[in-house]
C-alpha cells in the first residue's frame, strides 16, 4: 500500500508507539555451535516480548538484496526504498551531521592518485590517514566559485564530502569517478540541459582542486560521485499523523530521521542515555524511533562474541522501554549484519510487534528461526508503519 | 498476478469449486482464557477440513489495513482492492438491494441538523429513527430535476441513498459533507470539467431538499458523499472461465457478486436455506460463492459467546457442503471481526483450501495460530482465485 493510500486512512489519537531499531539485528550460526548471535545471547526481555507479541521477519528491500543503512531505515519508516532513493552525497552529509539545506548539492568525494598523464593509479590514494584528509579538506575549502559557497568536509581516510550551496543548483550530474584505475577522471557531465551550469561550477571546482592538490601525492587528485540534493520525501507527520521523535547516537540515523521530518532529540552516547531521553520527552511525542548501533558495528567487525554482548546490552535496555508502557512496541532491524560475513547481508530480519490487539502467535523466543514461524511470516519492512498505526488504532477502515 | 495474466492461462473443465466466506472470520483472544472465538468454538468440520487441506492466513488489502466488506470480498474474487475501487454510493445501493443500473449516479446521504445560519450542528441529525428516515425519503422523492429520475431510498437511521438516473451523468463530484460540525454543507463541486452539468443537477436537488426539510428539525438538511457509478470491473466469467453463482442472505454481498458478474441465486434467510439452494442448483454452475454473515454481526456486536455460537452453526453447515463433493472447497473470511474490538480489524484471516491436489500441510485445527503455521503462510487474498483454479486444474502452464 503506498503512502498516499495510508494517508487517507489515518486518524489521530493519544496512543504512543515505540520502534526500537537494533542495527544489523539478524545473524548467521557460528559453525562450532550452529547458533546465531541472537540464539546465543541471553535475551530475557526480547524473548518475553516475542512471547507476548506477534513475530515475523522483515524484508527491507527485496529478497536477496543487502540494504545499506538508508534503504533499511526508510523501509522501516514506511517508504519503499526502491521508490524513494537518497543520493550518496546526501547520505554522506547526513553521516557526518553536516547541516544540509534544501538548496545544497552534495557529493561523495575520494582523494585519489594520478600519474603525470593524469591517469588514475589508485582510486583511494593509498587510504591516506584521516588526519591527512582533514588537512587536504582545509586546503580545498579556500576554493571560491561564482555565486555559490563551497564546503569540503573530511569523512574518514580518503573520503570527504563536497557541498555547494547557492540558488539554482541542479541534480543530474554524472559521476567524475570512472570507477577504475587506468582511466582519467571524467568531467562532470550534465544528464539534462538544466544541469549545465551546475556541471560547469563543479568542473571549475575540480580544476582549482587539481592545482591545490598537485604536490600532495599520493592524494594529488579527487573523484566525485552521487551528486544529489535533499530528497523531497513525503513527511512522516503528514502521511501518518504521528508527531515522531528520533533518538540516535550516530549522525547517519539522526539524518535519516530528519529526511522524513522526525524531530531529532539531543541525547548522549549510550543506550541508557537514549532511554533517559525517551523518558524525559515521553509526553512530547507519539512516535519514538530509538536506534541502537553497536550490534551492527560488532557484526561489521566480524566479532561474534562482541555482537552477542551488544545484543544482551540492548536486551537489558528493552526492559526500560517496556516500563514506559507504550501502546505499541516494536523491535526491528534495518538489515542483518552476521558477524560471520563481517558486513550487511540480505537475510530477512527478526521483528516483533506488541500491542494489546496484536494477536500473539506461538513464538516464544526472539531469534531468526523462531521469527520465521511467526504470525507475520516473511513480510516487507514497509508494512511495519501500517502495522504500527493499525495496532495503535490510528487507521480507519478501507472502503465500506 | 493480475487478472489479464490469469485469463491467458484459463482452461475449462467440469470441476466444481465452492468458496464459503465466513464474514468477519478472524478474532482475538479473550483475556480470561487466551482463546480466540475460533479456538473456543467446537468446530469438528472446520478442523477436519484444515487437517485434510492446506491452510494459511489471507491479507485482504495490505498488512495493517482494515477492510470494508467491499474490498474484502473483491480480493477473494481475485480483484486487487487497491486497483478496483467501488464508490460508497454504489456500495450503499448494493446494501439495500437497489436495482442500480450502469447509467445511474449514486451517493450516500446523511440527514443532518443545521442552525439558523445553515451551520451544521449534528452530522447525523441525532440519529433519527429509521421510520423518520423513511418518511423524509418519501418527502424528497417528489423532487423533480430536468432530464433525470430521482430516487431517495432510506437505509437506516439518518442514512439514505440518493440515485440520479439519466443519460450523461458523470462521476467526479466532491462530497458535500465537510465531515465536521461548525461548517456549512459544501456545494457539489465538479472534480473535472465534464462533471459540471452533473454537479449542477445535484446542487439543484440539494436546494429543493433544503426547502422540503426546513421544518423537519433535527433532520433539516442533508449531506452527500461518495458520488459513484457502477464500476467497470472485468467480469469473473471472462477472467476465470467460471460460471459462478452467489448465494447470500444479505443484499450487500449479493450486490458485490453482481458487480463481478456472478449469477445471484434467490435463497432464504438461514445457512440451511443457502445450503439447500446450493444443492438444488448444483448442476447449473461450476463456482459457488456462499456467504455466511452471522459471525461478522455478532463480532460487530462485541458478543464473544454469540460469535462462537455462529462459528459452530456454520461449522455444522460445512458438513453439508462437503457432502456435495466439490472438487475444490475453500473456507475464507473477507476480514477479521474480533468481538473484543466490536468491529472489522486488520488481522490476517484464517483460510483453508482442500482439493485432491492441495498438498496438505501439518495444520490440524482451523484457528488463527494454526493457520499462521500453514503451508500458504501469510498471503494476499487476491491469490485465492488463482489457487482455486489451479486446484481445479483449470490453469495451464505459464510459459514453455
């Protein structure tokens, strides 16, 4: 069901909904034991919620597709990630908490190495240190262009963010990154006539940058991709009638929440801080997106035991969330991050929803195999928001 | 799979298919026992069918969406209810067995109360009695409009049906009901230029009605919504090759069957009457839609025990349906109606299909949790028709 159809059905009431996103939630069994991280972890609170609630596994984008953080979260917020796309430049800006504005054009940048003929010999400039990246970005920040402001912000190692700010900047510029060594960087080409002037500005930026980087080998050139502007997503408040707040430690997730119009609440650096923020602001909002990152980070590290420990940490915090007595409580993941793969994966993600009206199934533990057998089966993550609204009795009947 | 794709695969044979729709089939557990109405009811025949057949739970519209009767039934007949929409005026006409024709424009009406300034003070005119409604409709039936016939038919309490009959009436008129008190009724506005003349006729009707209702406080004005004409649905016979009959006690369900081109068979007022009708006409059709209403009515009443009793009544009738020895027998619901919610709900609906070729699963009882674990899982109700055709060996292979 698309967002416009949902919007037609929405009614408001004073119920409260919590969506706890455990980043990279699903895993894979460790060969020695045949148990996944979730099966191994001691999760009394998650298991109790599964027992009381209705379980299933979500498919964030499509079966077989490994989601990035952007698509994984947008789906949980109700947005079809194949329809609503967020450019890489914008995601990079969100990830470093850059104050991106609607008129800005953002791009993901790489410092790279070129030879004396200008041919790329290393697309990542030997993965220079983040300190070097900071210094190079400072050098490039002095570049001036007619009619626009230039921001060059370090991200990590060879990665940086370029933002042009000004009136009339247009999306639809092809990447300057040819994605292979042995080629020269491409000029910024407009993909439509309206983007001609913007492409000219970018080429002027690149020309000036090339001069300033000429003696900075191995980082003596740069590549740009994912030119994009703030995407015009329907606002979650308009679609769902929810006054939604986001509580997240990492900038990327605060940024994704901002994209859909949630109010981002200042918080600390731990899940306890996030819980305290939810408690303090409990009366001010009717939807709380609470993000827990460590499960994904330890999965990305390939550290099975540390991911188990992270699951146990968030399980402990779940008790505090239940104490807030939301009308609807959901635990979801944006994607799986099995520590055996040390990265995001395509595996459907365990999910549980509890409300007074959820109609519990027979699931008694919160793990991958138990959730497969749940009453929601294998289902698209974009159904999470309508399910939440339904359980909060915030959706009218469709048709007479 | 859409209807056009199904049509390409259809072959005819002499199999017989029965779809028993138990209206409002799914429920919620009563807190005292933790058991749903289906779990509580003594259902030897449904359980036996579940044991012999293949089970699952249907999603009528989308996860989280509570269907009205129209969308719920259209989905079971194979029509995507988000694509094929039936206006409220048309549904109101079907619900009172009004002989709606293709040229007619129908609207749902409310009698309402306005103050001396014409501002709405009660959108339902204090829920006047049905007797009063009948008298008011008679008073309005005398209204004459140029070139069209006017029908004003009572429905119940403050609700009535308006039908204009004549050449050239056009859909696409905005509701006159502002959906709130404190506002004045809106003029009928055309949503496209071709609807201008039709809007003029409606405004003329409203002007005359206002005069006739002026001294009928509290029902001294009316509101109209859901202007709609007979929807141009593909006919079920064309799509599926089935010669389909409908057996239903209530007009709404006979009307929905008529919309898709089923032959509506006269019947009595009980499930036994419906069963007798099926027996009598068994040789004349190859698809029988049999509708049982009481489960929904008792669910809407919020009467758990009465809904349990209704389930037991229809379970008893199921034995008679099996005696007819259809090649394919399905039991479905158009939506859930938990007595705890006293209304339709979004919960997926238990479903079972039996045929010689169904490939039974391990389900041994017909209830919500047992069906969750069935071989069909959680699946769209629009798949019920293709599954029926397949089990009747009425669908060819797709592709070589």
